[in-house]
C-alpha cells in the first residue's frame, strides 16, 4: 500500500454549447485562467494490490506551479499520510514510520498501480490531457447544468488504460474521475467541496514534518 496513489489531485472542464471534446477543453482552460489555488475532496473506491479499498482524501493545489498536496483520510492504512507532488518529484509522508519517501514524478506515477494517468496534473487542464487522445462520450442534463463525459487514452493507441472525466458546465469543473485498464475499473472517484482562490500558498502545501526521515528508494 505504501507505493500508492501519487494523487494530486482535480481537473476543471466543460462547455456551454460544446460540440467536441476539444471545445470542452478550451472552455475549461479559459475558466481556469484566474484560478490561483484550488482545493477539493476526492472520495470513492480503488482496486489496489490488496483488494478493493475506500478512498477519501483532500487535494490542495497551486496550478501555475503544478503543485499539489494530498492528505488521506481513508483507507485506514493511509490515514494521515500526505503526498506532495510537483513537476519533478513526489514526496510521500508516512505517518506510522515518520518517513518521507522521495522519488521522481515519472517513477511514482508508474508505481501507483493506476495506469499511466498523471494525477499531479488534475488541477491544470491546460497540460493534463496534452499526451492523450480525448473524445466526448456523452452529455446529460439541461442547458446550464449539463454534464459532459470525456474519455482519454494515451496517444498512439497502444495503451489499454483509459481515463474518464465527468465535467459540469456549472462552474466548468470535474465531478467524477474514473480510471480503467483492460476493461477493469481501477478507481471510481467523486469530486466534492471544490473551492478556488482561498489563499493557499505554495509554502503551506509543501510543508511536511521536519523530524521525518528522508528516504530515496
């Protein structure tokens, strides 16, 4: 479990009269331009090495720096653990051992057990899906409150991994993220308590216990 989710947690996407996935991405990118910081709760379930687990965590992010902080409430084995990720590395604080494991971002993403999707970019739609082919699967709801379901696959078509993101046009933000691999659901997570520009600082997001031992595997 300790090689788990290098989450970084959430995305913002949407469209008022969108006709394609790219229209949606463009509108989300436009809505994101004035977001200096954001926070949200991500909850649901994930199929880990040890079986199906309840996931409950809080994400705080500074999109301009691709910086995110994730604090776990569940599963129990990860409660009070903290992950801090940026463009270069992931720092995972393990509460029980008072250790901080540091590894490059690409290695942490590979070891997450959730495919190739880079959770550290969830708060930055301008770069999140740059390496993916994205299509619009469907639209539901009435005008002004519609939800758009997008599906992304790594470019080239060889990967069996898929990422599905549900976007509401009421605020142009994500409401749900689902990860799939070879037809199986790896994670199904709901986005809630979404807040922007609440005064979060990069320094506060990076803060971890000074007494913790640094480990570089």
